[in-house]
C-alpha cells in the first residue's frame, strides 16, 4: 500500500512531522506525553471513520483543542 502525500497523516503535536496511522492522534512518544485524562477524552469522542469523512464531531474538536492548549501550557511547542 502506497500512501500519497495528500493522505499522509502526521502527529498532531505542534512541529512533529512523524507519520502515524489515520486513527491515531499522534506518534507514541507524544501521545503518551499527554495526561491520561486528555487521552481518555480523545478516545471518548473519536468516531471511527472520521479521518475518512474529515468531519470529526464537535466534541472531538473540543477535545483536540484542549490537547493543543495543554501542550502550549506545558511548553511542548516545538519551534
Ligand atoms: Zn509526535
């Protein structure tokens, strides 16, 4: 299976370009750097297939935003 550039899904950690499976939020190192409460929130709101339809639920977007806010607060933004 060949992944085209357009379908390449990368880690959501700011600045991380690691390619991860579409159903994963990010690479293992960054995923486990998140607090469990946020990881639970992502899983709770994740809908299988949303990476294909590109229409994640408002709850998932909210959870993803909370994650980005946490990363910035934790000083994890890679520049
Ligand atoms: Zn990463």
